[in-house]
């Protein structure tokens, strides 16, 4: 996406007959609130949290499951994208009803139907394994213990009920770090979701690959991406069995643009692609994601620029919105509307039952955005 400091924010385009109705959950990286938008781009509800909201998903009961930013006194993962400090559950009214603190957590969290919470975390790997990991550029400051990815499951009391050390199941011959990336960590998993068979689907940014990991054994049962995708984000399993992923295209050979692809894990063939027209018009070098909507459209978050848009199967843009909420970046200086990921929830989503979603309640905020 081309950048101008004068570009329009808020709702850019809406085709009511072709778009998939619902409410879109948006936030700004490390901002202090998350908001639900209607199809006209109006705020219908918001949650505020003093520690900040780096990523959030709605639960079926209407509560918000939030990853907060890294605490200021923890140095082991400082500077790593996606680092977090806690997972917090906020009620519809913004009251904290559950919390789990772990400064090693990062990127993604998932609430299981049984009530447990799954999340990604880093942990230092043994020195001998760290030395054998291939790829990446070397630096005198490289750690002796690289960071590896682990999935941890905790119960409602915060006790660990399951753990899968993904780095123990990877291959130093196959899982090679991009030569333009450092060696502070091995794989940098940036998404965690459940497959239709209740296994784990992961996206590894450092090694440009996505993988399915058996919940029962922890083994990698499928892996794909080397030479096909580059520093991708947000892999999800579709009802068809295919996998949807945002291919950022960062450091890719001969392509300085992003795309969203749907790959068949049975054949490892790409069956659907969305690209910008021209391709260079669609590009986010980091973060970002895509969700398949109930009507077959795809909701895309071009995260670096805070651009959110919905496309049909044929690639027609039928809803487009630019995040109007800006917060300082990691340096604490430059305002940014970057957005890690967004989701849209159908009007009949259980968490909306009995809830007031009248945008008039947020008239002042919507007036500032120019949509009231």
C-alpha cells in the first residue's frame, strides 16, 4: 500500500450486497483499547485496558481474551516482535475476570472449548542445539542459548496442563533461518490455531514455513513453505481442509509484494491466491493476517499500514477500512496505526446476545472519525 500522511482513514468502501455482514474487532498495536466496528465503520463497543492490548479475540460469552505488551522490567525477550506479558480476559464491560502472567509468552493465544488456554511462549534452547541451527547472519552478540518455540496449555487456575516443546521436533537440516534474519531465536512462530482434527497449526516466520503438530505426540506431521512463501503470518485451517495464510513476501526473491494464499495440505498445491493490482499495491513487511468469512469472502489485515479489507473469491474488494487509531511505535515516538490482526464476527455470534451495539453510544468517538 502506498503511504501518504494525508491519506483517508476510516471506511473507504463498502458494497453491502457483496460483503459479509458482521462486526470487526480492531485495535492498534500496544494501544489501550479495542473496538468493535459495524459495516459502516462506526464504533459499536469498546474495551479499555490500562496495560495495553497487543492482540485480542472475542470469546463466545462476549468476553475479550487479550495479550498485553511485554512488562517494562523484563529484558530476555525485549525487542522481539510479538512479545507479551500476560493473557487477560475482560468481561463485556471491561472488568478483568481472569489473568495469566508469563513474560515469555508471545504472539497468539487460543481458548479451548474445555476452558483451557493455549499460548505460544519462548524458552532458551540447549547451547549445543543452538550452535547447530543453520542460517541467519552471525553477530558477536549472538546468544549461546537461542530461543525456541513452545506451546503451553494452562487451566483456569493458571496451572500448566500441557506443554509441547516444538523446537525438540524440528530439523536443523530442513528448518534453516533466512540469511537476512538474526540468530536470537530459531523459528519465531507468529500464529497458533487448532486444525479441524484438534492438532496445532503453526506459522514459523524465521524459516518461512507452516506446520501441523500432533497434539498427542508433539511430532510435526506436515510442513510446507520453503521456497514458496516468505515470512508469512496467520495460518488457519479451513472447513475444506485447506490452509489459509498471509504470505508477507518479505525477503522474497523477485517479489516485493504480499499475497494471501490457500494451500491444499494433501497435495501441497496453492489453490487460491489474492494479490494486489498491481501487486506492489498490497504489501505488509510484518504482522498481518487473513480470515475466511462464512460467505466465502476473505477478510485481510494489511497490518503494517492498518488497512483492513474484504475480497471476494474473484479478488474484488467489497469492504475497505483504514485504522484511524494511532499510538506511538516501539520507540515511543512515531505514531502508528499498525494492527497485528483483525477478526469479524457474525451478527448472530453468541457473545452479542442481549448486548447493546448501538453506535450512538459512541457518538463522540465516531464523530471524530467522521462517521456520525
